[in-house]
């Protein structure tokens, strides 16, 4: 009986080996040519890569725009369309710059200075359609003043100091 069982086991091993080899032979056959798949995958990857590059360029452009906008100072107290209308009606295209430049030319309106020091306006901001606040300094003394402004008959701005706060 043992001899029959041993013979049966040897036959089973051979049949098992033949089944495994047959399975592997049929499983390894690939009906699709791999050479046909690779160019399609390469093309898809190239298209995806190009798409991502365009998206990165767009995002960089948007980021640069946002940085530029965030660095621009907006004047909360002055709306050019509303507060600047009295100046635009007189042909002034940029009322804020017009008032700022006119005040910068008038360093004589700075209340105090030190002997030998040159006072200059630093930050200037319009407050509505009649007032402007300005910081000034000579490097040692600094201050801030509020001025009233109005357009005279020569289309020049006239300034009048309303309040001042000088600090050392």
C-alpha cells in the first residue's frame, strides 16, 4: 500500500508541476503589445506635466499680483472718486498725488526745525476733501501736523496748519 501511495504522490507532483507550468505559460502571455502602451502613457505624462507647468505659471502670476496689491497702501480716509471730485473737475487727474506733491514743495509749513537740520515731509495722507495729515523729520526731531488745503484762483493749493504734534 505504501508503494501505491508513493507512486500516486509522484504522479501528483508531476501533474501539479505540469499544471503550474501550464498556468505560468498562459498567464505570461500578454495579448496587448507593451510597446503600444508606453507611448500612450508617455504622452499622457507629458500632457499632465505641461498642464502643471501652465498652472504653476498662472499661480506665480497671481501670487505676484497679490504681493503687488498688498504692498500698495490704500488710503482709508480718501476716496478719489468722491473726495477728489472737486479737483478732478478742475482737470487734475490724480488728486492724491497733486496734493501730496504740492505739500512736499512747502517744507516752510513744517512748524519746527533744528538749526542746521533740514526738515522733510515723510508720509502724507489725505483726510477727505479738505485736510491732509503729514509726518516730517530732520533725522533728530520728528512731528506730525494736520493741514487744511484749498484750491486758490491760480489753481494752486493753499495750506493752513490746523494742529501739530512735534516730538523728539
